[in-house]
C-alpha cells in the first residue's frame, strides 16, 4: 500500500490513478491531498462565498468520470481545473458577478525588494491573500490564467486547453497580466496605500496598443 502523505509525482501518478479508479482509499486520499488546497484557492479566487460547495461538486464530478480519464499528472490537474472553471462559470451565470474585495495590507509587507517585480511575480505569489489580490486586481480571464499557472502548475499548452484559447493568447495575456499585477504591487508598496491596490476590471490603454 502506498502512503497518501507522499507528494504526488509524475513518476508515481499512473499507479495512483489506477488505484483510484479501483476505489483504493489511499490513492483517492493522495489525489485529494495534492489537489484540494489548490482547488479551494482557485475557487476562492473566483467565487469566495461558494468555493467549498463548488469544490464538493468538482470532487463528485471527478468520482463520476475518473474512469474515463487517461493521461499524465499535469493532464489530470488540467482536467480537474477545467471542471472547476465550468462549475464556477455556472455559478456566476446563476447568481451574478461578485464585487472585488481589497487585499489586506499585511500581504504587501513581504513583497518589498529591489528587483524587477514582473520577472518574479509568479514565484512570489502564494497563499490565499495572493489569490485574492490576483482576483481583485485583474480582469476575470487574466486572473484565471495566472491562478491556473500558479495553483495548477499548468504549462502554457494546458492552460490554453483549459481556457479554450490559443497558446499564443496565453503567452501574451500572461505577460500583460504580470505587468499589470507588478504595477499594482509596486504602487501599493511604494505609496503604502495597500487598500487602494484594487484597480478596475478592464484592460488599461497601455496594454491595448
């Protein structure tokens, strides 16, 4: 029997997946331990008030359909986040859009530094506060893209597949989103006015040319 506490890795994933399809508890637990924290943060970034319920719906969908999945670990994560994104979209359509929520000022204290922010944004983003900042500061699709890259650890091709976009769109949009987020961080840290870090959910003129 494998340990559910071991990190889920690409090399061991086929065995874990096979066991999960057979209903082995240790394998299901290992998938849950790997994905649930990522899934909850992603859903809280999209629909914070419904994240727990949506995550439950995602796991029910996984249980119903896992026997039909055939792929590697990254492909599995992409599949799971595709389900999550669809559940969140269904929820949004039924309940309307949510208002943006400012990020707590403590989040910015650890982000001060002399280096170029845009080059380090992805590496420095972790935790629920970071997800909240992404969701509050960026247009919906840009926020989803970064969360898929950070939380799902998905590459450009898998993000494109999940979002139904081209890989080139993902690359260009990621660059714009990182620049925009870097500007938000630099402005907030530089002025100390972190409550004003949330900016409107629309593409600024500097990025439309």
